[in-house]
């Protein structure tokens, strides 16, 4: 099937491994950034101020309505111009790397999705949570940090898992901006060795395996977070045996 | 032998004294739990049977075996002279002769009351639109809902929905009607309108098997009552005796609780 | 955002080219949406079958074509299948012989995998009691599927379908890597010529945004039409009810029911 020597294969595999690390780095950084930003935006835009809500709607509509690839290109090609316009002299010398553009783009786009999830989750919390906290005179920051957000996270978890999977599958886009990630390395290897199936399918399998693994972890997390929560379904199905 | 979807026409009528429904040694297992533990029951044509018992006694399971909504694990079932096998054609034939009314109505939400009633006759018997409409209106009139024919289930009350469900079952002109706790999901003020319709039906000579907790209704309508507990028939008998002289301890206890 | 210098003149001049790119984008959206949906039905049935030998291959298909990033799928088809001389010159040349064909194949397979899951979820969402009621009426399995399950599945699954379609449209932006001149490719091309990254990219973004929101509005209207039975006042019994009910061929049935 293949006419490569073991040494050559090992060499390419090493390159792929390095690329995979870059992809992992990109992914984790982007997700973390999107998460923090998303939670912040989600909480802030629940405000009663009409201006803030309008800005949120515009931001959400834009970043959920354009392809991530365009955002990546925009930041990569136009990033330094944007920075110098905003920061003046300071920004002029800063070069935007594909990695930086990728993280910024993913953060901007996925923060919108995560913010929406957070808003939805908080909306679904019983009002009593807020009232109880206020009645106990718990300071706002503590209320948010220790009462509201943990519960919101539990509700938002399935959605967050979706965002996780989806973002993972978009990380190859950054290779189109020049990042030497897993997909870029695979492309080079495939081209050089004329073995496209081998390298591309292997790459696909890596993504699939990583996704499956993290999905399993997410299920474990979900079970842990559900501790102490009444499960209405179990009781209903037990009683239905007439 | 089995009528295709397009050719109308009833199956050959069963012999005069053949029971409408016959269950012989019927067993149903859920894992290791014996939901039905060897049920023997015969229902004569035109007879009205009420099945009662505590939850988990298997009463719903029993009637759901009759029209194969539950697959039995042992024993024989015979409906209108046909042996109930696993074969798709036989099952469908039997289902077209046996109407069922569910506890939670189960109306088709995307169809009006009229369309709910028309669907089965059109698909099963190939009836034309006007024919099916006339048939459906006739049965909706029987349940006193002719004025609501164009309404969707979402706009109907629980009692009205259940009556539409009854009309829908009647449109297939079944020889046997099964009721699975038809009023258990209704608000109390609507129970009577539904029971009234069922009582009117009882007078028409159709064979009925009804699982219910409504003991007053059972006393008025049933020819025979059957008491089930833990998957077996504990006691059965003519309605009079059933309520007046319960023989078994368990039935006595059950009646005492229900009729408190 | 006054920091972004958008050259309105350039924007105006590029419009024809951008619109041509949009046309291509619409084409590579619509074709896979249709083919993918058609493919999703048999795969979904296999997926929901009771026999393992039917459900397992379907499961593998879904896991692979949903779990693999679209870009990689595109590479596999274009650099893999598209380079096999046998396929290029054989009867499948229509599919693999051209970049366009490769793109359609890759996008279709990806969308089919997603739609299989959307379809499966929607069918599972149909309350079992309603299906039982139709079974108890003696309606055949085929008829139950067409007249009860699918109409309800569509209502339950519409939101998920909308989400998938919108994501899909955004995903098509990658096809420029295999020389298809879609909207993104056009924007890139203009940037390469003029060294102005903002104008073409922002214009392309605006066009994507418009297209996507048009789709969203379409879905919203469709959803409202489907839910009319929940708000409808007493409809006149039968005479005026739009003929939903012929025993006609599936396509007309589907349109009428939907």
C-alpha cells in the first residue's frame, strides 16, 4: 500500500505530532478565551440598559452570522492595521501571527455562542436563587460566583460541550492563514509522499478520537455536577408500570 | 387473505359462539418481573368487561397485549377468531377490528378533530375524501362534538379530546373497543361527559374491555368485572356479585380502599 | 468601529464580482443540502434499525463524517479520490474529476451525517403515545411514517435543522482551497490585488450575513406555518381547509402536509 520507509514515516509522524501540539495549543487557548469572554459578556448583557442589550444583539448577530474563516482572515490580514489605528504608535510594530489571529477570531465568535448559552441558563434558573441570596445579604460578586454561575454552568453544560466539539472542528481553518498545525503538516506530508489517504484519514481519526475522549469526560463531569439535583425522570418512569 | 390497504371489506365474521377475545395462559415478562403470569380470560361478543386492580397489577399490559401493542412472551391470544401471531399482516388485521382509547388521548396534534377521525379510514380502506368526512362527522356527532370538527386538539379541553379519541376509534367501525383508563387523566368535572359517551356506546352491543378506577361506572355498565393483582386474575364475576360479595381477601381490601 | 477604513469606492466596484462569488456559494450550499438530506433518510433508517449489521455501518458513517473537520474531508476527496486516475476517467468523473464535483461530494457527505442525527433526534422526539395510537388504528408502518411521524418530526426538528443549515453555509467558506471561486475566494482575490484586507472581507461578510439571515427568516416563516394548528381559530370544518389529504405521490403529499 505504501512505499515509504519506516524512517520516513517516523519523520512525518513526528511532524504531525508537532502539528498536533500546535492545534491543541490553539484549541485550548481559544476555548479558554472564548469561555471567559463569553461568561463575562453573558452576564453583563443581562443588564437592563437598553444600550447594552442593543450592542449585544448587534454583536451576536454579526459574529453568529458570518463564517469564522472570514473573521480569521480579517484579523490576520488586517489585524496590525486595526491595532495601530486603535493603539496608535504602540500597535504599529505588532505583527499578528496566525496563532494570534486564530485565538482572537475564535474567541470573538465563540464568546457569542457561549454568552447566549450562559444567558439562557441564567434565565432558566429559578428566580428564588437571586432572591434568596439577596435576602441573606450575600454580596453581589459572591452571589454570582458561588450561587448563580455554578448552577448556570450545570444547565449550560450540554451546550458548552457542543461548542467545544464545534470549535475543535474549526481549528483547521487557521492552517489556511499559515499556521503550521496538524492539518497543515498532514497536507505537506500527503503532498510529499503522495499518500493523501493515509495522512488525511489519520488526521481525521485523531480529531474524532480526541472529540470522543473529551465527550466521555464531559459526561463524567455532567454526572458529578448533577449531584444533589432531583431527577424527575427516574421517578416518573418507575411509577408508570401499571 | 389479508385485505390490502386499498380494498375495503370486512374479514369473514367469526362463528356465532366463538368468544370475541380469548387469552389462554398469556405471560408477559419485563426482564425477570412477571407482568402477566398466566392469564386465562374469555370475552363473549357483546360483553362488557371492566378490569380493575392496584397499580402494577398488569391490567394495562393485559389489554395492550390484545391489540399487540405489547408482545406477549407466552400463551395464546385469539381475537375475533384470528390467532394473534407476530406476523405484521395479522396484527394489522386485528388492530383494524379492535379500537383503543388511551389514558392520554394521543390525538394527532397536527390534524383537526375531523382529520384525526378521517385518517385511518382513508389510509386503511381507501375511502374517498367526502365519504370519509361523512363517516367522521357521523361519529363526531355520536360523541356530541360535531361543532368542534374543525378544531385542532390544542384548542380542545381534555374531555373533548378524549371524546374525539373515542370517535376516532369508532371510525374504523371496530367490533371490540379497549379502554385504557380513559378518564384517569381528566379533571374531575370532565370525567362524566366521557363516561356518559362510553355508556351510550355500551348500549350498542359492541364488545368492550375497560380498565378503569371508576367503580360507579363499572357497576352500571359492566356485565363482568375482573380483579387483577400482581399479574394474575384474582377474582372475576358478574358485576352485581363482584361489588356486593367480594370473595377474596385482596379484592375486599381493594374495594374498601377505592370506595372509601 | 471607525478604525476600519472601508473603501466604499472599491466596495462598489467589487460588487459584481462578489455577487458572482455569492452565486457560487449559494450553489455549493443548495446542492449538498438537497443531496445530503436525501442521503440522510436511508442512513437514518439503517441507524435506527434493530439489526446490528444495519445500524453499525450507519453509525460509523455518522461518527466519521460528522467528527472529521470539513477541511480534512475536502482534502480527502480532492487530493485523495480526486487524484485517482481511475475515478477521474471512469464513470464517476462527474463527481471526482472536477474540483466542483469533489466539493459537492465532500459537503454532501458531511451534511448527510449531520442530517442523519437531526432526523434521528426529530423522529425520536415524536411522542410514543401518538405512534401507538396510529398503530392501534391499524395503520401500516409506511403510512404511519408518512402521515404521522414525519409531519411531527419536522415540527420538532425544525430548530435543529435551521441550526445545521446555518452552520453549513458558514462552513462552505473553505472551498477556496480547492480552487472554487466562492464568495470567500473572491474576497481573498480582491485583497491580493488591492492590499486592502478590510473592504473585500467586510463586504463578503455582509453578503454572508444577508444570505444567512434570509435563510433564518425563511425558517421562521416555515415554523410559523407549521404551528398554525396551535393558534388557529375555529377553521371552517372542511370545505376551505387546504387540501391536505390526497392519497397522492409522496412529493405532493409532503408539500401539502408541510
